[in-house]
């Protein structure tokens, strides 16, 4: 996913400014974490199934889990950035700030971050899913 991000900012002129390095790390971590989490889920849910179900499992689960992992890492970094302006830990106000900061980070990733996964990330997902579905048979 880091390759998809880098190609997106350089080939499609979607530069993000001075935060390209940390965003590359977030996308790489999201790809790795997505793979590690999705692999056992896909195996459990598609074992002994028809080939088209295995392919659908690879495409949907790997895509959803990778996007979720990347969005989660983005939200953690977003929360880390704003943490020093928040109320003390475990207070009611801190809880509200945690919830709303996380919600805003996930919304911002959905609006601004998903575009870095298209079209390169989608092509990588489809290629990898077909290769892994064939290997699973």
C-alpha cells in the first residue's frame, strides 16, 4: 500500500505536503497489518468453498481489512498529534475528545486517504486476490 501511496502522490500529483514520509509509513503499516489480520480470516471463511467464493473472500476481506487497518493507524497518529491539547486521561471530557477525534480522523481518511489507494491499490488487490485464490485451490 505504500507503493500505491507513493505512486499516487508522484504520478497523479496528489502531494500531501511535508507529511509524505509518515503517511508512507502509515500506508505500509496498514498494508502489513491488513495482510496479517486478513490471512487467517480468509482461510477460516473460505476453506473447502467453491473457487468463486474463495476469490470473493480474498477481494472483499483483504480490501476491507487493509483499508480498516490503514484508517486505524491514521486515526492513532491523528490522536497522537492532538493528544497534548486534550483533557487529562480517563475524564469524561477526555472520552468525548477521544471519540470525536477518532471519528474526525476516520472521516478525513475516507475523504482524503482512500484516493491514494486508487487505481494502483485496487489493481494490486485484484492481482493478489486472483493469485492467492488460485493458490488456495
